[in-house]
C-alpha cells in the first residue's frame, strides 16, 4: 500500500517560504557598510573592507561590530561598544560574553570571528 502525502495548501507554502527566507536572512548576514559576514548558529565571521569606515549589525549575536583602525598587524575593532586591539597570534578576547578573534589581515580586508 502506497501512502500519499496530502497536497500542500497555499497558506502552508507561504508560511514555509517566509520561514525559510527569514532563516536565510539571519544566517546570511545583516545590515552593513564596508563589511560582509557569514554566520552559523553561534558565531559569525565578519570580513571588513580595509581602508573604509566599515561597520556591521549582527542581530544573531545581538551586537554591532566596527573596524576602527589597522596598524601593521594590529587591528582595532569595536565590538558591542568596546574597543579591542587584536593580532592574529593572540588568543580570543572576551567582550559581552563573546569571544573575538582576528582571523586574517590582508592588503584589502580584515576577517574577525565573533562567537558565543
């Protein structure tokens, strides 16, 4: 005996599409200026464009992040209203219950990982 699934109703299809779109928006990123992000359930990697005033909202983590400056391999960022100076060799710094790590520094961009 083959059982058939009932056809999806338009209301269910619309609810499913809305839910998937919302989940995609949360995981994909946030509003930004000169920055992009890739987020998972409990962490985001933010890539800031170097040489511009770059900032981003991270609603998944409930914070804003901003690139303040770069001096050689030392990067200053503002996370949750607190400034941090980071290097790629150091361990994660803690801010507002989050771990912040400098992933990489290149001529064109800076990558920072922020996680719970």
